[in-house]
């Protein structure tokens, strides 16, 4: 029973995650272009149908299509990140684990809740990238 429940949750998640990601990306277009509010759902459906039609040809075809786009995207993110670190190198202090140890030792109860919220925020970061 637990296996069936897990499989059902996995199947449901695999169906809803692409829809939410595409819908979020299309909603981001509303910021750039006025008057797209009523086109949001139809555009998301067109993108999803197109992706699922391409998907049946295998991941190689999708990789050929999206690979160069992703290289450009991650290259732009890397360049912006390096630029930001050069502008304010003190942001690298955030990677020091001593800050986490100090926080957990001074706030033992709330620390676990904040760690859980951080994990949820990181897993929801996909929606931010889609926008």
C-alpha cells in the first residue's frame, strides 16, 4: 500500500511539475507584454503539447533543441554571478558554515524549522527561474 501511494504521488508530481513550470514561465511574459493575461493558459497548453509531442522522439532530440539554450542561460547566470562577487566579495562570507553552527547553537528550537523552510525555498527555486 505504501508503495502504491508513493508511486501515485510520484506520478502526480511528474504530471503537475511541468505544467506549473510552464505556466509560471508564461505568466512571466505578462510583465514584458501588456494584454497577455487572457492568453496565459492557452500559451502554456501550446508549449506543453509541443514539448510532449517532441518528447516521444527521445531525449536526444530535446537535448539538441534545449542544450544550446541552457548553455547560454547558465553562462549568463555565471557571468552575472562573477560580476556580483567582484562588486561585493563579502557575499562569499555567506558560504562559511560557522554562521550556521552559531545560529543553531543560539536558536536550537527554531533552527530546525528555518532549515525546513530553507529546503522548501530551494526546491521551489525552479519557479523563480521559470519566471
